[in-house]
C-alpha cells in the first residue's frame, strides 16, 4: 500500500483487512511505516508490547508473537511501536524475511508502507505481487490532475514496474461530482494504463471511526465511505483471486448488467 502522506493508506489498509476477514480470508496487516506507524490506532491498540520494531531489534523474538487479533473485526495485524527510541538505529533489512515468514500462514498480507517512496519497506517488494497506490483528491484539484499524476502515481508505478508488480489505484477522499471522477478514472485507466480499483468518498465517519479505534467499515457499515470500501474490497478480491482486473469501470458495468437483468426478469414475469 503506497501513496503520499495523508492520502489514506492506513485507512485503506485497515478497511480492506475488515473486508477480507469478513469474507473468511486469512489476512494479515503489517505496519511497514517504521518511522510513523499508525495502523495500531485504527484498531484501538495504544502501546503494543511486542511489535514489528521489537522483532526487528531482537531476532530471537518469534515474529508470530507480534500478531494481534482484533476481537471486534477478526482482523490480524502486526503493529508498530509508537516509541521514538525504538525507531532510532533500527535495522529494517530483516523486514523482508519477516514478511516472507508471515506469507506462509496467510492468504493475503498487506504491508502499509511509509509515505512517498517507501524506502523502509522497499525490500519487501521483492516478494510482493501487487501494489496499491492511494491517491487523494481532497488536496488535488481536478485541473491539476496531470501534475498530481506526474508527482505521485507515475513515480510509484515506476517502482512497482521495476519489481514486476501488478499496480492498481484507489482514489480516496473524493468530493467532486461523479462526472468529474469518471473522467479521472478514464484518464488513469486509458492513458496511464492502471486499473482504478475503487473510489472512496470524503466522509466524516472515517475520522470519527478512528477516534473509536475501529475502521469505518466496522463501526459505521452504512456510511458512504463504508459502501465504497466494500466495493473496493470486492474489486480487489476479483483482482487478486479471479484475475478479472477488478477495475471500477468493470464493477459498474457488472452492476448495470445485473440491474438490467433483474428489470428484464421482472418485466417477463409481470407479462
């Protein structure tokens, strides 16, 4: 999970964790932002005794001792340490070995990477298959879309391409009109050549849920952002397990065809 600071990487990571856990898929979330870890806050874990920093500093610790299960959502996660002294002089070169070990026990492992170019988590790209780039439109006006893409998406996509990853995009914190967003989706998919996996609305329920120590999909399942994260989860599921690309355009087409089929079915039986 990559993107600039404040784009919503951790929020997207935590809500995808809720979605996949709800589907019964063994999923592990790892806080790969070693300098500013925040994943634990999304699940109400204030000061985890054993964490990713612990096992990086002391290889004798069993990495599975750092896994926490959130009893409310069933999500499994490896949080980071909020202690600044745990960050200093940290050797993160073993992170790839730890992630590789976790991958043997889980169907899906999501690493919440640092902001911008994810140097701390970059070695893990060698064993990853997919990269999700989270773009935030709240601070990026539509008219400056090209600049945003050049500064963020193209650079992050280049990293994924270098490691042979399949790259997808999530457009987050959206408040623009649907027509404008459709133009953005078309541009990213047709010009940049990257599938847009989901579009998530700017929703006050998201920070409110974090204040409760829960992802919005679990705390406020009827909120607009929750509906969007649920649709995103379905697209990512199709992308990972069905090989269907899982783009936002295909999801809307599928739903349109389902709705059309339902209407035709009712007309036929009514006649």
